[in-house]
C-alpha cells in the first residue's frame, strides 16, 4: 500500500483531488509495488525491454480534499505472456471511504517500440 497527503497542487478549483491526478497516484503505487518485489524498470530498460501502459480505466466514487491522507492499494489482477494488469483501490486513510478504483494494463515493447512477449523472469516476480 502506498499513501500520500493531498497537496494543494493536487486539487482543482473546488478543493478536491483533480481527476487526472488519480493516474499519477496509480503510477506511484504500481512503481512501489514493483520495487517491493525487486523489479526495477530501469534494469529492464538496460536490457532493451520497456513496459508501457496500453489501457487505463478509472471509476470515481467520492472526493478527497486538500490535507487529507489517501491510500492506494495495488495488486496484479491479470497476467499473460502478452500483458499484465494492475488493479488499484484508493481510499481515505482515516475512514476507509472509497474514493476511486481503477486499473491499467501494461504491455512490453522493445527499444524500437515493437511489441514483445513479457520476460518470464519479470512475470514470476509479479
């Protein structure tokens, strides 16, 4: 689980988290998920293997405001030799109130941008 305070710059004119910032929260959370499992994207890039987002979905349920602390739970919900999907759940730390749910599908490409199969070692690490 990854958590952060909602900063002023994260909010819109109404004082709530700006909708697009949930994508940033998802990214930070999945990055920490990978790091906790010893999976470094930088090391894979050195081998000419890149992971990119193919698809993102977000469902918004409630709002959080400046100064509140949110938590993002991330897990891998699907994985194949061609792609894997992170599932995210964002809640307010104090109350557990659900703020948003989403997922992003990741695919693997070469340095030249061509699709390639997921490395088996990477899939095992997920």
